[in-house]
């Protein structure tokens, strides 16, 4: 009986957001199965919660997990990989103390002290932002933490020279045509505020405007066109009393108030004070895929839930539970007439929508998604609604697909490139990055790049193409 248990392949869904990264590692050579595309030089950076305890005492919620960045670097047809925990000041303090000092698992008196000016801990575990050669690890609950893109060593917490006031969300959007990355940050209090930040490709970051939401909302992501930002503020209220008193777990912090509806906020970036706001039916979303103008309307593709159930399902043993009822939608918003209509593009549960990075803010023709059960990658044409699917072999699990343009290809060539996703393989109990040809994902991977052992799952990430200088710096890893 014991032997049978040992021989049984580990089930990834039971480890998801529970099992900490077993081995920190700098870049080390990785096994390549198949053929890496010629000329594809750069690094895929991915991040997710990857440490869930201090000295064996577990954190209260997977979202409290310390961020682990997993990186796969390609150069000259070879691959190297690294995985490191982001060593925030709060984590260092907890490791020195040998116990949890922050979050809902901290002792009650310590939580009270934290809530009343005793400090907090940043947990950048949701996404990474490559910006001006820097790499920022992000989580909407706090400010960014800078990490070296060369070796993943933590460089320290930053507020971008005093510009960021409080938190900085994990879904910045770079509009290539404008040369600007947009982001927001919520500042919670008796009267919560939402700051809008512009991070230009060159020059200093600025805060361009501050909106006042009617209450303390949960805003995870937004959409950016070439001239407007669009927010869907779902009727999720953060219970500030529970938050301040540090009562209850993460899921209990949120109240679903469907009768209040979802507020649509359309912000012209050159006249942010002229934002248009109106309320529509209640729904919830984590993620937007893209947005663009079509006549008087703004077209917005996003993944929609009908209520807050996915937040409550995050602790489920069933990995597909949080995403089962998520549907990729297309909304048409007319800010002049204050109209909104939204329609499902697919009947499949799905999440983690992405487009070609050069298409952000422009009319796109293909969306890349992970199927809700994390067992397939989907390419969805939002206009014809035609889907192409690559289903992973049994025992392999996918995550967010990241589109990687073919070097030298124009942004208009939306399928000229690769779809990369960090996977887990039960039989090897190891991480793996799968490379699909975006022209035909159904044909299966061009290559699988294997980590030597388990790496923790990741929410989001980016591909950063290597320039000549970076190639010089990274050559010694191969
Ligand atoms: Fe996200």
C-alpha cells in the first residue's frame, strides 16, 4: 500500500498554491526537447506566490504567499532557467524572527500593531513589469519591488522616486504606439482614491490623475486604448473595518453588492478630469485582454464572471473551480451615450487572456487564453469566434499564455511568433515551458524546455527580448 502511494504521480491541483519552491536557483542550463526557433533571444519572466510558510507555520491564504520569479532565458538555441523568491524587507524580517509577523496568520496583537502604523509587508506575487531596463515585481496590495533582470536578485522596494503613493496594481498596460505604460494604484482609507500613473518608455513616471471611487473597490485590471483608459468597477466592497482590525481571512474581506451594479469609468488620458462614469449590470472580472476604438464605441475584450464566486473558490481542491464559469466577453461601450452591451465570445471556461504586446490599444484579431481547467491553450478570433486549441497531454498543466513576437516581425503580423506558457508535468514533477507556433497551436509544441525539478505556478509574466548588450551580459549562463 505504501509503495503504491509513493509510486503514484503527484497531482498538481493538490499542490497548487500550497507547495513552496523547494530549491532557489540562479540560471542553470535547461534541457530542450524539440527545436528552439532560431534567433529567439530573450527571457520569459513569470511570477506567482511561491512561498507559503515561515518556519513551517503556514500563511493564512495563498495570496499571502511570497512571490517567486521563474525565468527561462533563450540564447543561440540553448536555454537556461532560474527561480528565486523576492526577498522583501518584510520577508527578511520574518525569517530573522523565525515566525509570521504579517498577514492574517500573524499573532493578533501583532496584527493590531501592523494595522495601526506598525508597518506592512509587500508581497509582490502577481505580475512583473519590465520598464526602462528594470524589472518590477507587483501586487495590487502594495508597492513594487525591484528585481535584477540579470540574475533575479532582489534590489529593493521602490516608489519610483516618490511618485507612487501606496499600492501599484499588477496589470500595467503598455500602449506601444503611445510609448507609455499605464497603471493604477488604490489608496484605501475612509475616502479611497485611485491614482493613475504614466510610465513613459523614456523619462520619469508621473501620476496624471486621481479618481475617487464611491467606496473601497477591488480593481485588479483595466483596459487601455491609444487614448483612453476604461475601468469596470464591480460591486465588490472591501470591508475596511475587517481590513483595519485584521479580522477574518482574505476571502471575508470582500462583500458582493450586486444591486449596486458595475460602474463603467472611461478616462481620456489627455483630459482625465473629463472622465465619463455610469452604472451597468453587476458582474466581476479579474482580467482584460485588450481594448480599441471603433467609431463612437470602445471595444473591450475581457473575461467575465457573473458574481464573486471565483474569489471564494480559490482554495478549492479542484483547480478549475475558480475559472469554470468565466467566459471571454466582448463589451461595446459608448461613452457619449453611456451605453454598454456585452456578449460572450466563447462557451468555454477560460482565463488569463493576452494579445500580441504590440497590439495593446489597437484592433486585435486573436486572443490567447488558458482553458479554465488549465489543460489547454486556446487561440480565439474575437470577430469570427473561431477557436484553435492545443490540449496538453494527460498529467500536464498550463498557465497564462504569453505571446512572443518573431524577431523582426511587425506588430500587424499577430500570429507571427510563439505562444509560451509555463507548465507543470506530474510524471517528472517538474516545471516546463511549452513553445507553440502561433500560426498553428493545434500542431503541438515546437519545443518543451524542462526545469530540473518543481517550480511554483505563476499567474502572469512577460517576454523581454534581449538586446545586444543584454546578450553580452547573459552569455556566461550558457
Ligand atoms: Fe491578474
